[in-house]
């Protein structure tokens, strides 16, 4: 088990994940209390709230917990997804108005599909690396679309529509390990 702050965060995440799986209703009650606390704090401080419910998962929050979007209509709620269904719901206007989706490139991503959704205004997040140095970098364009620097901020709802959200691939410093990771990714990391 981890120690220090990292260990506390890990245990907290595991506890919430277990609660969601074992007792979704209690999870929703706890989450609502926490979100309400953030809402009050944001109002007191005069700031807007951005909320990303998915960090390590790709759940259909708008179907499983639609109350989040209804209870906090002024919040910017956003996430990354690999789900073509969720992307379709986003482009068809079937997601809540305050829910923004960015498609995540993967080793299974179809470039033609990515072009199609980019043309419809959905952004695609892509991790790039320099083929020579095996270090994370950005490209000027990809699939014929401009690349913006996605590492400057995670607030994807502020991005212009129909762009590649370039992310610098996070690879090991040792060249041999970086090369092994790139080769093992089967195309997840895009070399430039």
C-alpha cells in the first residue's frame, strides 16, 4: 500500500469505486453532498465550476446519474471518451447542454472515423512523440486538422471545435524503456 498523500488519494479512489459498484444509491448521495459543498464554496468565492466525473473511467454519467447535470446546470461538466455511442449522442445533441465530450485516440481508432467526427465539431485528443528523440512533442496538424496544445489546460470545453487536442506523450526517460512502451502501444502514441 502507498504511504503519504498519494496513498490516501489511492485509498480514497478505491473506496469510492467500491462504493459505486456495491451501493450506487449511497454513492450518489455521498457525491451529491460533496458537489453541493463545492457549489456553495464556488458561489461564496465567485468562481465557476468545471467538473470531470471521469478521470480513469468512461462511464455514461448522463444516463447513470442524470441528476448531476440537472442539479448543477451552470457547471461545465466534461470528459474524454472512447465510446462512439457517446460521441454520437454528443453530436446529435442528446447529451445534457452542460456536458462536453472529447474523443480519445487509441490504438484502435479509425482515422476515417476521427476525420468524420472532427468535421462534425468533436475534438480528438492524441498523444504525440518525436520519433527521433522518443520524447513527447506536438505536431502542427494531424489527419489534416490543426493541433492545439492540450497540455496547457485540461478544460476541454474551452477548446475550439473540430481540432486535434495534442498531448505530449508521457514516456520513460530511458530510451530503451521509451522505445519498448511505444512499440507496445500498438499505435496509441503517434510519432511525428
